[in-house]
């Protein structure tokens, strides 16, 4: 998909970009930098940085959180008492104190369960706004796409997890794209590089999509990709393309979900033994999910604007089919896009009652996303590596269920997009 832009994606209400995984830490002596080092597993370096980091209150807060993360709630409580003695009390300090008490009672409880219960207890009576290092992930994130904390030694995975690999790197590992999930990831990386229009890139793209279609004849997304990938997202659909889409959507299954991609990557023999496997698998699954449904919506709208009424009923049926296939997946992205496709289908049919119903459904999904994302962003501001990795894993497994749970937690004073 060549012409799709962030502005156009906003038209789809696809603001649910996956929260960033984390990249290489900065070495500046700051509390944020120390949190970043700890996330990478460089605990001793983080502790040394905290000794000189300023502001001191933020450094003490990070020290308390890292003590909690390492299974030392007594040490965390001591640091938090020092903060309170300095008059640095806040809702976040109180939440950390309650969390330390809970972890002391049950150190094996899941981190999100501990944190959510502490959040509910403190948020009911205290104002929660931000940790003193709410933007610490910016010390380990850069660029427009998700990065990860370091890269594996394996050549395939290094190319797949780089922010922008060279075309030669991608060409050199094509033989290792030996599963549908790996092929999708390689396709995503091909589409993201400046040389995506090069003849070698186009040839590899065509070969990968053809192989996916051949080996997965019952999955519609690969047939959609064959029609829509590398096309101009602002161009109306031709009669021939619509006919190809009609064949594609008759297939019984859509294809991969974010959860299925994450599970395959998380158990990959190269990644699974590393502490950073959750980050790597989450970033890979987020990248690998196909963009073809988004391109379909944009091109259908372009066809509507171009005034091709004979195609509208056929396009409406296509959008409806794909929309229903996406609804019910475990990711917010799939459900937001699916609900948008159903709105588009109703609009193409000119069915006022269906338009009203589908817009109400889309509005409900958008409200859930907004409420969940506010709280997700707040969680990202906490320098607790174990908490964040559990959060990423839960998000990959069932983001919809996670967002329903998040939406019920007390609100925060402001939206705190640590990953934006």
C-alpha cells in the first residue's frame, strides 16, 4: 500500500497504534535514563545512574519502583517513606505504597492484578495524574515505528525488528520466512522501507503473497493483499479489482489475528529464551498484521467519490463481509477497523437505519478505546519492567478484554501518552 498516510488512517479511526516496545537507552544521568536501562536488564548501570540523577525526587521514585520490580517491597517502602518525608507526597506515591504492601503479602501475584487493585484503592480517594518520570519510554523509543530493547543475534530477526532495515538485508533472509507469520512480517518490512518500489522488492513481495495464497487457500486476507497491496490507496477500484475482491471475501476465514501472530513469534526458538521475547514478539505481531482491510476501505471511499454507482452494491457487500470477519478478533485495531468497514458498507448502500446502527457500534468501540488508552498510557509511565511486559503480553493476547478492564479503573487527571 503506497499512498496510505497517517492522515488517511485517521479517517479510519485507527488511532490504536500499538504501544511502543522499547529500544536502546540513552546514557544521560537522569531518572528516565535509569528506568530505560533497568528495562533493558542493565540493573547495575541503572542503580549507578540513579545515584547522580536529578531531580532527586524522581530518582528516588524510580529507585522504589525498581526495588519493587526486583522483589524487594521493604526496600521500596523505605524509599517511598523518604519521598513522603521530603513532602513529595502524591497519588502516585500513595499508589506505590499500597502496591508495595500488596507485593509484600503476595509476591507471586500477577503484576496487573496487584497494580489494578492498588489503583482502585487509591484512585477512589486520591488524584492520579502522572509519575515523575511519565515520559521515561522516550529515553528508549525513537522514530515513527516501534523499537525494541536491543536486537537478537539471528539475522532474520535483526532485519525484522530494525526500525528501517536495508533492502539487501531483507532479500538475504527471505529463505527464513518459512511460515505464514514470518512471510507477513517480511512483507510489512518490505512495505516500510524507502526502496519498496525497487524491482527486487516488488518481485519478492509478489512471490511472498502468491505463496501465502497457494498454501492458505481458505483465508481471505491473502487474496485481498494480492489485489490491494502496492496499490494507490486514493485510487478508485476497477471492475477487475472488484471482481477479485468478491472472490477473496468468499473464503471462509479472514486469516491471522494479532494474537495468533504474537503466539507464534513469542514461542519462536530464537526469541523465546530471551527476557526480551515479549517485547520482540509484540512489536513483530503489531507490524505483521495485514494492512489490506484499511486499504480496502480507503479505495472503496475513493470509488464512491469518483461516482461509480454500479459498483456500490458490490463494494458494500465486500466491506460488510470483511468487517464482520474482523469484528470479534481480540485486538482493538481489528474491531475499530471492522466497525468502520460496516459503517462504510451501510453508507454505500444508502441504508439510513443501518448507518445509524453501525455508527453507534463504531462510537461504542471508539469510547472503549479512548477510555482504555488513557489508562494504558498512564501505566506506561510507571518504571516497572515486569508490569509493562505483562501489560504487553495481555494486550497481545486479548486487547479487547484488557481495555474493558482498564476502562473500569478510576480515571486519571490528564491523558498521559508516554508512547506518543
